[in-house]
């Protein structure tokens, strides 16, 4: 009885697709977090007030 239950459990593939989607979403989340942590300081500098002001000033000098 226990062996037949175990065999039936091993052959049952219901929910397998959802687990795979969950793993993919988890992997994507880890990649996004790693990118944000890795490039965070550069992104902050790029959008800081000083960087924007410098670019605006440089644009006005060209005219």
C-alpha cells in the first residue's frame, strides 16, 4: 500500500508548472536586486541634482 502511494505521488505532476514559474520569478527578482545594488550609486549620481544642473549648464554654454 505504501509503495503504490509513493509511486502515485512520484508520477503526479500537477502543480509542477507553477513551481517552475515561481522559480523563474524568484531568479528574476534576485537578478533585479543584484543589478540595483550593484549600480545603485551610479544611478543615484546620474539622477542627482548636481548632475542635472551640470548638464543644464553645459547645454546653455553651447548656445
